[in-house]
C-alpha cells in the first residue's frame, strides 16, 4: 500500500461565470463536484479537506483493460457529437488513442492502422506540415501529434505519410 498523502480540495475558483450561469458553467460545476467526491476514494491518502485517511480502507483500482481497449478502438472508428469541439485537434485525438492502445499493448488491426494513416495523410498540407483536420491550416501542434501518431502506428504506410523533406524546409 502507498503511504497516506493529503490531496487538496477541488478548487472552485477556476471557472468564473460572472453571475451569469450557462449550461456549460453548470455542467462544469457538476463535473467538478462529481470528480471531487471521487478523489478521496481513489487517492487512498486524504479526504476532500486534505486530511489523512486510513489507507487500509481504500478501494483498489482495477483497470478494465478490455473495456478501455474497446473504447479506444471505437474512438478510432467514430467519436460522438461531444467531440465536435475538438475538430481542430483530430491528429491529437488519433495520437492519444493510438498511444493509449500502445501502452495497453493492444495495437489496432492492420486495417484500422491503415485507415488511421490515410486519415492523417488527409490532414497534411502541401508544405509537409499537418493541420488540425482536413482543409485546415497547418501548424506545429497538429504536426507534432500527427508525426507521433504515425510513429506509434509504426507501419511502412504510416512512415511514408511523413513528408520529411517538406517538414525540413
């Protein structure tokens, strides 16, 4: 067991709605409350006020590996409408999902890996850099994510997407 460690309370001063609550601000507060109530159980060290708790009473965390892998593979196929706000971060989503699968030692099937590489190729600009999504403007952040995603795939097809000459220019 880990030694007891205090955890700070979830701060409520990060989101300011200036007295005009919106659906988003109410949802943010609700999420903070939900996460804040879970932290003591999972931290195994302190309660919400930062006081120490007896770690022998802590719940053990279990990684539901197969459920995580299914969620990640489903995300490579399609993401729900809640992800629409991340349209300019599509290479990042690919990277985060592919890297998570690599950590879980559960690479995508060759067919899915090929589709991911082809999608990232559509995010590449003529100059070699990558855009946040097809038809968007290229810049460093999605280029970093796309190159890492392609390297994580590690296939010849994925490596061939990277325009090394264009990136060097």
